[in-house]
């Protein structure tokens, strides 16, 4: 990748998008995978430290550089949109590689006057994955129905938790994420409202090879090792995330899932690096994963 072009205000195409099955958020315009606020633009990264942190055997020379603290920043994301809902609906996987530069500051954790912790945003509906200022852990919010929060199977009392359901508590806190590449993969089953959906999210450290489960919606917060910090609105044990909730996405299913790089406030330092976003969907639910990108992991 050498450059970005903008076919329409707020949308961006990398110059190396594939000739077939190109992702896009702008129907009819292949490759327009990134959307942004006015005045906010993705960049091309070639920082030696970031490239050196990739696995041995990679063939990467550049990467997408998002929301550098030294340039105008705001809403910025990378997703593939399928109007009418992602199909097939039985099992969906979304995978990308994420890098936090060594000087990246997680606002609300590092700098209270800004917002820099978001990293995932399925749509439609209001669901976010971010970092909790209180626990320095992954936090999920925006699942409950009502007021624009339209995932069924939960109540507002247990929709927002400071420790995401099923999170491996060995997963590093924010200071253990910077300077590293991570392979992130989200699995969603049953992308409609006809039955119970399950979301699993995996983060794999490209330096150590360790993969962590950071979300598994089947696992409740009602027993050890989960405790304080696993409550939703109200902060009591009665509001904890339930085991095996009858969870279902908005009517019609999700039509896009991907990384979010929103930042505002300040002061900001550092940037996100991103590589190889991919989406796949299957008509069976048989444990399928996208897995490694050979050009990154040398496999």
C-alpha cells in the first residue's frame, strides 16, 4: 500500500485493494473499506519499529496508520458492509491485525480528558468494545434493548460490564498491549433474530504466539474467577452478565463488523496500525476460523 484515495467525502480506498471480493462500506464502490469524520484521514505507515514487531517471514512493507495523535482525529473505522445483513448467517468471522505504537495513550486510562480506548463496533445497533477506566480491562457496553440499544435477550441492568463475559483474566492490561501486533478475530453465530447468538473474540499476540479469549457471551459473570467489575448498570451482583443469555442481534442481523479507531479530546499520542481486514461467512456452524494471513505470519 502506497496511498489512499477518497471516492466520496468520508470514505477511503487503499491503492492495493484486491481485484475480486474487495471489502467496502460504500455499495457499488469496491475497496472503500474506511469511513471517517470530515477532516479525518487514514495514513500510510512504514515505521521501522512497527514493521520489526511483525512475525518472522512476513512480507509487509507498509500498513494502514490510523488516528495518529499528531493529526486531526475523530471517528475512523474499517468495515465491510452487506446491505440487508451479512450472509450466510449461520457463522461469521471477521479478522484483522492491530498494532498500538509504543507511545499510544489509552485515554480515560492514561489521560482522563480524552477518549481513545475503542477497538470494535458491530453495526447496526449500539454495541462497543473499549477499555475501562476503572479496571484497565476490556469493557463492553450498549447491548440492551431500548434507547437505541437493540440487542435482545438482556436488560439495561446487565448490558454494560467492565470485564467482558468470558474474558481470560490473564489478558494484558493496556501497558501490555503497546508496541505489539495482535491478530483479532471475532466469531458470531446465528446472525439473525430467530435464535440465540454467540459472540467469541480472540486476541493473539504475534510476538509470543499466545491467544486469549477476550469475550465469550455464553459465559456468565456469576461465578469465580469473575467478581467485582463484572456488574452492569447499578453495580450490584444481581446485574452481572448472565450465563448463556438468549442473545440476538438487531432485527435483520448485523450488516457490518470491524475495528473502530475513534479518538477525541487530548492530548493524544501514538497511533493505531492495521493490516489485513477480512470477513468470511458460512452456512454451517462447525468451528470455522479465518486464522493466519500468510503474508503476515509467514505460514
